[in-house]
C-alpha cells in the first residue's frame, strides 16, 4: 500500500483512531514482504493488505486491541498449521496506534473551566474549551495548546469529535444549556461525561431525562457531582478533583 500516509492524514483530520501495521521482518517463505502495510480502523474497516488469510485476520484483531489500549505491539508469527498455511516462514509485525490522543471538551469557560486548562497542562488530554457567550474569550489568558470554540450550542453535535476518545465536562453559565449538552452527550459515544452541580440539580436532570426524553438510564452514566471527593471548595481545588477523576478514568485505575 503506497497511499498509507494519505489515509492516515485523512483519519487524523477527522480524529479517527486507527492502527498502522508494518511488516518489519520476513524469514523464509511468506505471503508478504518487508514494508507491507495496513491501516486498521476497526474489525470491518481497513486499508491495504499484508497477505490475507489467518495472519491478516490475527493482525487486524491485535490492531483493534492496540487502538483500545493505546499501546505499540510487536509480534512474530510462524506460518504453519496454526495459521492454516504450509509456507513455514516467519513474519514480524509492528502495530502502532494512531490518533488516540484523548479529546477533552470543557463546556463552560468559567472559573473552574479555565482552572482545568492549567491543571491539565502536560497531561495526555487535548483540551477544547467551549463557551457560547459572545466575546467571552477576549479577556482570558489561555495556554496556546488550548483549542477555543465560541460556536452556538446548535453546532456542538458536529464540532465535537464523539467516540471512545471523547471526554466531556459540562459546567456552563446556564442550567438549561447544561441539560441540553448532557442530553446530547448521552446520545453520542463518549468515554466520560462529567456534570458539575448539586444533588438537587442531579435529581432534576435525572427526572427530565427519564420523563421528557424517555432516557431510561437517566443521569446514571454521568459523573455528577463531577470530581473525586478529596475536599476543597475553591475553583482551583475543584479543578484538581475533576482532573484526578479524568486521569483515573484515562489510566483505568
């Protein structure tokens, strides 16, 4: 496959996690050659070939695992009876996950939202700070790595890269907007949804989700109140508690 760079570039543009499989070594007879490549998105979507057959089936399966775990893997396979092949050669594969940077969308650039951009600096997250208020970002001094977005809520569905690498924090200036974002996030694929608020707010949103939107699970999939219960009530301390919960989720601890 000669166009793998173009394919990976397109997948990066859409923030689609994928894995690059490269044949790094071939010993003896094998259906592929050194430098053969595949790009795998999932079990049914992939580009290129490393020779087909059970070897390719196993490679795709391991590539999907590599994407989920975000870990580089290296395997050597002997192409004998276990692979339903008689060529007897050995093939070494390098599997590299791509575009697996966790995308964090902080909805609300208030005191806690902006504090989080500082607390989470130099962590794995790519931070997106969203706020619908006009000219709100003009007075904020944010790190250049933070991506800002002041689009109206109507565009959130298409502006957020939903999926297994998507983390959403909801802490806007408006409870109605918080509910709308919560409802949207629950309908999309996410890794994590966090909502700031009291037990009263949690109960209210739970009732609305169940009764008005017929969402059977209600607020259960949402971390609310968001953050670990480590104490502290000022914006910086709350931001630290939320960051701790995000990192705990990311590292699966």
